[in-house]
């Protein structure tokens, strides 16, 4: 038998190699529990490795949410013919790979393992701020025992703006109704059934396409009903339970157990096995191909704990463990395979049902009870929306991983109630109301200008919530004067906002409460002009406020009593323009007030009579824009030196309710009307007689708010009976 070769030199070399190998293995193993360091390019002596990993060239943003961005790219090889691993970094644009931050939350956290060269890889970056633009890059690398060996080059840059923590209005549903059901079917929002009041039960079914912002009428519901539930399994929509008439008996109309299935491919409905317990005001959701019907109310008015499960594959129902807390109008949604029942009549309770164990668990309650509530699961989070009669509807997000609740931007729409809620492609939709087919969406990134963060920011709330107020700049302080609230009526409140400290101070009240007035400042004194009260009609009242003494003084009244007028000052003279006069007259009147002499003078009338118009001064010229008059794109300019009016380039859009302010030689015009959360902002340049669209304001449905410019910023103030909103625009 041959003897092993044992000459000393060879023995030492083998020993040294073995020792080095052991050290490498020990070193590598010692780092297996250590987080992977960011990949870095390593120099390989002698160039012994076959090649560097490929470079990703098609990184793209696939989707955005308020706190996340989903990326996608085509996989490359690791230089050895195998799928590479990837590191993802992000930063505010412009991005520099060397200083950018490593992704640490979400499926894009390093290391991202490849699946196959040439396939499309998708991952998500979590933990981002809402309404913020980010730049992303990815770099391929290969490693051995978690030790980076070599990397490719950083990829192309992909930018994305996260969605906003906000609500916006979309195309109205053709058939207005409430107490309907809503569900997502393959990326399309369906609105099913509902109620229109006065015993009217529409069988309407309408489908909304988020991509085109359009509605399509579909085959009607065979059994018209309200307060039903809906869920989707396998691309089929199921309408469950509800109420066909009075709360009396099933035979004469009332809660039903009816189940009907809709196939979008054939636009047809099919009747299925009825739910064992007839009920309305129930919650319905699907988990793993099974539809669950939770709680509700029966024909006798009993509030139920009942949980029943429907299997579409067998068309059969099974009774499950009852919900611990009986309730109707609960919000029911599925998140990560668990069914959640939230709130309901006079309840803040949250209970979770596990289908695998058929058991319920109590979770952290909502911060406050919501008696009428809807919910949807989205990106691993449960969103619960108040669907009561309140003007401001709370939106709350529940994180099952932490068992915690977070307040989100409330939804505002006075007439919306008992609407349907569903999540579609990462957006939360609320649809339906009594008189209008409102559709509102939460978390839509299209509100933010591409590649930028919004120039609008929320500031400290004004202490007194109101609309129809007057606002003005007095020596760098923003004053809010008078106004109206449906809760109180006409107001005398006067409050001052300091932009430097972002704080409000209450000042001496107006001598007499009024709304729909105008205001302007001359020589550090604030003048409140005209307006109305519910009892008096149009007013010619003029009162002057001195901030130094915190006192008001009555001045000579305006000759023409009016409200919904425009007021601005030029060279120490205050001008009152247009408005609504006695007997419902739309005015062309222009009157000028001289504080030095406490006298009024009539000037050349405005060519186009109107009210709700915007009035502001720019470079010694008075501009009157938009308003209610049948021609609400009009812009007319008044020259005080010649006492003449000139027609200027019309606005590209028609605005009936307008706020205006001059700032840095530009006229800014803001939509102050109701009906849309996204308020248009336009800028007019007198030098070129041209208009430019600016970033819209996400308004929380503010309406009839005041607009003023202070120290190079545009402010929008008030516009709500419940919240003293203040928003600032930085050009």
C-alpha cells in the first residue's frame, strides 16, 4: 500500500491551508447572526473571480401607498450565472449611492434574494413618510456565507411620491343612494343595492374603474335591499342579507337571508343558498375562499352575536363560534387571514376571529366608540371609517402586529352617511349618500405634484371654527374676523395668527356679529366692511380695529349695503367691489373709503356684476376675478389713477366661489367653494396677462374659507363648522 507523502514542506503547506480555511469558516460563521452590512465593492487580487454581477437598468416604481413604495426590476446574474442578491437604498432626490440609506423595513430590506435571472422581482419599502418624493436605487451582489464578495454597479434611479394622508373626491356614482354594499372585484369597485329614502329600494349595481375614473351600470340586483353586506371570492361578487322593507317580518318585508352571486364576465346574477339567520346591518368579509356573516339585527330587533360561514364551492352555510359582543352596524374586514369585528352600535370593542381555531380574541379597543362604522383591510392594516351623520368622519388605522390604533385624516362630507367602504389596489374608497353619488378615495398620490412634495402645509387650528369669514394681513399678522357657523349662527369672533410661532391669539370681538363681510388693512388698522346677519340682510357697517389698543371703532357706513363682496386696499384707500345687495341684487358697484377723512366716494362701476368674487390688489391695480354671475371665468382690472376698468385674460377654469390675494407681483386665485377636497389654485401674471396652474390644496372639504397673503405665503383659513383649518402655501 502506498504511504502518504509526508515531507515537511508539503506538510506545513497543507497545515497552513487548513488553518486558513478554518479561520475563514470561523470568521464567516461568527457573522451569520450579524446584520448584513451594506454591500461594498471589493478588490479581488489577481482578478481570479469570473465576473461582476450584472447591473439593473429598469428599476421602476410599481405602486405607492401613504407609507410605502413598491419597486420592481428585472433580475440579473451574480457573475457566476446564478440569480444575484440585491441591496436597495433610498434618499430624497437626487440620490447618491454612497450616502443613501439602506432599506431596513419591508421586503426590500437587504438582503433581497433573487429568484431567477431575467424574471421580474417586486419588493416593498416600508416606513416612508406620506406625500413625500423618494429616489431609489438597487445594486446586485453575490456573497458566500453572508460575506459580500463583489457587487455590480448601482441601477438607474427610480423616483416615486408616496400617497397622501388625505381624502379626495372622484367621479360621482350615477345612481345616488346610501345603506349600500361595496366590494372589490379584480381591481374594480362595485356598489350594490342601497336605499334612497321614502320607501325606495334601488336594485342598482354600478362598477367603478379607478384607472379611468368612470362608472358603468351593470345588471341589477335581483332582490332590491339595503343594509346588506358584500364580499368577493374567485372573481364572483356575493350580496348577503339586508333589508327589503320595514323591520317587521321576512314575509312582509324586513331582514332577509338572501344570497345572490354576480359574475362580471357574463353580467348575470345567480341565487345561492340563503343565510340561515335573516338579518340586516351585518358585517361581511371573505377569508381564504369562505364568506363570513357577522352580527347584525333580526326581524324582532334582536342584536346578534351570530357568525355564519358560507362556502361558495359547496353552496353551503355553517354556524361558527358566536362573536363575544352582540352588535349591529359593526365594521367587518379581513387582515392576514384573521376576521376583525370593529365597533358597531355604541361600541368601541374590537374582536378578532381565527377561522383555523374557530375562536375569538379581544383586541385593543378603538379610541372612541363608533356606532355606525365600515372597514377594509389594506396592506396588512385595518382601516375603520365613521359613516354616521357627523360632518367630519373619523378614519382610524389598526395595526394587528402591534395591537394599536392610529388616527388618520378624517373624511369630510356633510351629506354622506351609511356609505359603503372597500379597498381597491391600495386605495380606500367610500361611496354613496342620500342626495349625491359621492365617491371619495383615501391615499391618492395624484394629489401631489410629480417629483415634489406639496407646497401646502397644515398650520395650527384657528380656535373658532367657522366659514364666511373675512381675513387680512395687518403688519405680518393674519386676522380672522367674524363669520358663520351652523352650530352657532353669525359670529363676532376675532383671532390673530402669528406665522413665526404658529399660534393664535383671541382679540376683542367685533361690536356686532356678522358673516360674508370683507376686510382690509391701512396704516396698521384693520377695517371690517359690509356683510350680513340672518336677521338684518345686507349691511353697510364699517368698523376699525386697532391692534395696539385691542379696540374697535365704528366708522362711516358704506353707501351701498351688501355682502359676498370683495374688499382690498391700494395706496391707503379701501375699495369695496360688487356683492349681493338689497332685494337680491347682483352689484357692479365700486365704492372707495378714505380712512384719513372717514368718507366714501363712488367710483366707476365694475363692467360685470357679480358676488362671491375674488378681489385683490397687485402693483397698484385692483383685480376682480370669477364669482357668481353666469360668466365666472372673467377677470377685470381697475386702475385707481384713471378710474377705469379693463378686461384681462379669463381664467382657464370657471370658479363661482373665489378667494384672491396679491403676492410678489402675482395674483393668486383659490377655489373656495364646497363639493371637492381638491381646491384649484391659479396664478395670474399681470406682466404677461397669462394664467398658470399651481399645486391644488387638499382641503378636508373646506368651503367658504378666507384667503390672504402674509409675508410671502398664501393662507386659507376656516371653511368648516367643526374645525378651524389653517393651511399655508409656499410658492
